[in-house]
């Protein structure tokens, strides 16, 4: 299967790429700066030179995404999975009275409009059998778990869950599985050192969902990385 993952240069995105490669898939690893590789990405590039393709992909750049889609189409490439992983957590714990609206706008641009741009331009390539469209969401996007603080993050993830449901209905007849996945509180740059979950563990769960080893039985497709339903 061919997977395209956004924000694949570090954190969860890189772990999903590593797990997919280990399972024999081909990965188009989207990143803002493909020439700037950390140690793990360099090691993977060397080990999987034929299966790991690092592509320039800034999710705020619609023309760039359209060009990437056109290049892939011209090369006769298809996709089996798109993982919208790139996101930012800005204005953390900021009271509403002090909220920087530019940070809110940036969060929408990356966390919500990014996956929308990916859907708009890349869905026509998602033609492989048992295809998936995965939005990496967060428990912060659940109305049940709503907390005052992290306003842009929680609101963009809640909206992302709506996009998931809209696309789930749109793509049902094509056999494309669409999920919002809460990956757990993970030890990454975003999650911090105190986080209990190793992002590798989340990546394994997400790959099991993608490979349909785990098929959640939930009315809405908002699940955690083990496939259990998340509260809306
Ligand atoms: P990190 O902050 O560690 O990594 C974020 C990734 O997003 C980086 O690869 C970054 O690229 C990329 N990115 C940011 N902006 C853009 C952009 N404009 N275009 C392309 N890529 C971009 O986050 P995590 O790995 O922890 O998070 C991954 C996903 O999991 C996110 O969707 C997050 O919301 C979600 N999540 C994380 C939790 C956690 O505990 N960590 C908890 C719940 C959900 P660059 O290197 O260029 O900055």
C-alpha cells in the first residue's frame, strides 16, 4: 500500500512512517523541510531507500498540495491511505481574554484547513483497495472533555471530527474507511516528557486500523488508537 503522511519528519508522523515501512508499505512522508533530517529520519531513509520518499508538503500551501497531487497522478501513482497528522498546539492554556486571534487563525489553517486541502486535492488518488483517510484528532476535540484553555486546539480538533463524519458519509460507497483518531497523550515535542504514551505504540495501533486488523464498531468514527470509541 502507498501511504501519504503529513508532518512525517518527527513525532507521531515519523513513527507511523517507520511502522508502515516495517510492515512493507511505501511511504510518501510529507514535511515542510525534507532536506532537514533528524537522526531517525536519516536512518530510515538509508534503510528504506526504495520505499521511503520524502516530499515537500506544507499543509497551508494549497498550490504545493495541488502540484504534489498532479506530480503523483502524472507518475501513475495511487494511494491506499492518507494520514492527516500535521498540527500545532498554539496559545496553550491561554485565557480567552488574552487570546491571540492570529494564533487561532494559524491553528485553523494547519489543523483544519490542512486536512481539507489534502481531501480536496489528494482524494482522487485514493483508489487502492481497502483505502483509508485518517485524521489525527485529539481528546481535546471532544465536547464531553471540553475544558477552558487550549481554545484554538480544541476547537480545530472538534471541527476536524465534523470533517471526518462528513467525509465518512461521502466516501462510504467507495469503500474508503474514514476515522478521527485520538493517539493518546504521547511523549513528543507537543506532548512533552511527562506524557505516558510512547508514540510508537500509538503508531502501531493506527497501522492496525489502517490495515483493518482492528475494525471499530462505532456509529461515529472518532476512536482512540486501539479502536475504542471516543466520546463525541
Ligand atoms: P509534534 O509537535 O511533535 O509534531 C508536529 C508535526 O506537524 C511536525 O512534523 C511538524 O513539522 C508538523 N507541522 C506543523 N505545521 C505544519 C505545516 N504547516 N505543514 C506541514 N507539517 C506541519 O506533534 P505530535 O507528533 O505530538 O502530534 C501529531 C498529531 O497528534 C497532531 O495532530 C496532534 O494534534 C495529535 N495529538 C498529539 C498528542 C500528544 O500528546 N502529543 C495528543 C493528542 C493528539 P515541522 O517539523 O516542520 O514543524
